[in-house]
């Protein structure tokens, strides 16, 4: 699994959540019913849990919070490079944030929602 974090809190943004919901909705309309627990409500619930856990982590790790806050406004490619460098230099932070994101990864895998 590659290490990907979103800037400004590494949370799933509302736009991504809406986009993923539309992907789930479009796939559902064109195919069989989604697997159990793959509805828009399920996605929103998982996203909310990941967001809450990420927020708690960042508030309790001010150095990590400062790093991600400092990425605001940078070009996407630069953000990606800095996050990769930071993760490689801070393997425990990387592992912690991957663990926090795991429910969303599991949801995407189970429900066939690709990562954007």
C-alpha cells in the first residue's frame, strides 16, 4: 500500500467524499446492488470516523499537525514529495496515519471504490 496523505490534516476532504459517493452511486446504477455496507451512508460514516481520528491524532501530535498545516498552498507535486520525505523520516507517524486511514482503505477495497 502506498503512503498517501491529504494536506491540512490528512483527512478525507468533503469533495473527495462527494466524488466517491458519486462513483459508488454511478457503479450501483449500472450494475448489481452494492455489497453490504457500501452505501453512501456507510461511506460517510467511515469517512467521519477517519476524519475524527485524524483530527485527534494531529491535535495530540503538534509537530505532525504543524508539518501538514505548512503544506497548504503548495503545488500538488511538491506536497507529494514532501509528504513522502516526511513519512520516510518519521516511520512511526507513517504507521500511525496508515492505521487511522485503514478503515477507509478497507471500505474502498470491499466496495470497489478506487482511490483518487
